[in-house]
């Protein structure tokens, strides 16, 4: 098995933390570093959380790189109602006492430039860091082996507004920059992340009963998300948005992919961050937008088995 070098660009965030845990528990991946961006919580909080999650996983050898503290153009928006004020729900992790390793945008530019075609970027927050890297070094995103992006909503409503998903809504200008960069983008939109729900019953049966540091963290971290889901959507469980982006890297066979032409709205009063896919029944060459690979379906049962098995340290259940 060849090991895939990856960089996680993230706004931790509960599901970001779960994505980090899945990546660090997957032998197929070598996590070169974690770059942090303002999103679910302010940059400083997200940076602290990234360091703490690496401490939980015993991987403080992996560098945390500090990226953008605000979107390219718009004012910052956060999602503390979903992730809690700390960004990790009700979980409390020890501070590993490790310093950050450097600047996030510089880390992206240097790593991609030094290792063209080798490194997979897995971006699970607003795309500000990736856009700044592209602005600093035009064409640098095309040097990534692939850019897996958790973001957007195509045939599915948004979750921040009726039209837009949070990561694209938080920084629509950055999202458009990445989509138009010519990089090999694999989109993981709400269309596929809304297919997988980790429910209370499975949490109680598969997680709470474990009574380990990881299982206790997971149970505490998801409490605010569970409450938010029940209060707003009547759902009895949480979405695993960001872990699914890691899933594309570790188990691509679980996903069905459709290639579309699309772009991102940046000006709309009601539609900023909306993904506009050209789904018209017309000839491919006259469709509008950039050609992007989009995951549209996932084998939910097998993904949940893989996720829980690896994150809880029991090896893949699938
Ligand atoms: O819309 C879901 C995305 O927004 C996830 O990445 C979540 O962590 C938030 O950043
Ligand atoms: Ca995120």
C-alpha cells in the first residue's frame, strides 16, 4: 500500500476534530501538517483545538500552522451555536503545551511547491488559506495531487442560508478562487454529507460503551451538535461532514462521483456562497462553469463502520 501524504486545512470545529482523528487513525495517510483557518470558531480557538486534538491522538509531532483569521473580503462568521463556544462542544482536552509550527499559507505554498503532484489537500473549512496560497503563488493549487473540499450544496439546500453551505458562505470569494484555480478539485457537498447521520442510538451502542479517552472525547464533543440538530431539524443525530472528506482519501471506493460544470456566487444578497451547477440538458461544451468532480453518493453503512472502527481505535469495522 503506498502512503498518501496529506495536509488537513481545517476550522476545528467538532466534525473537523473527528476528521483529524480519522485521518490520524488511517494507515493509508501520512498527515504532513494541519493548517488552521477562521470558520466555525475564531482562528486562535481553532488553533488551540487543533493542538489539543493532536495531543489526544498522541501526535504532537505533527505541526499546526496558523492561517487566515478572516475571509478574503467579507466579515468573519462563526458557528458556535453548532460547535459550542470552545469549538469542541462539551469536551475538555488538556493543553499539550506545544507551540504552533508556522504560518499556514506559507506551509501550503512551500509543501506543494517542494512536492509537486504528491500531496493531497483535504480542506474542511472556509477556503481562505487555499485562496491566499493561490494569490501568493499563482498555479500552486494545481501542484496538489488532488484538492478534496468539504463544501457547497448542489441539488441540496444550504445549511447556513437557504442557498449556501457554511464553508462556502463564510468565504464565497475564496471558494470561487479555488474552484476557478484549475486544481484537481473533488467536492464533498451537503448532497453527500447529508446522506450519513451518526445517531444517538449508535453513539450509545458503539461509542459510550467504550469508555476510552477517544470515546469520551467523541461523546462529549458531539453533545452541542446533537442538541442543535434536534432543536433545529428534528434530527436524532449528527452529520459527519468533514470525516467524509477524509473518507474520500482513505476509501474512495465508497463514493459515487459525478463531473459537473459549476461556479460559486459571491455577490448575491440572498445567494452568496451558492454553488451554481450548470445542469441544463445542453451540449457539454456550451455549459457554464469550471469542470469539477463531485461526490454525489456514499455507502453510508460501510463509511460509518470505517469511521467508528478507526476513530475508536478498533481497526476498520468495514
Ligand atoms: O457545512 C459544514 C461545514 O461547515 C463543516 O466543515 C463544518 O465543520 C463547518 O465548517
Ligand atoms: Ca469544518
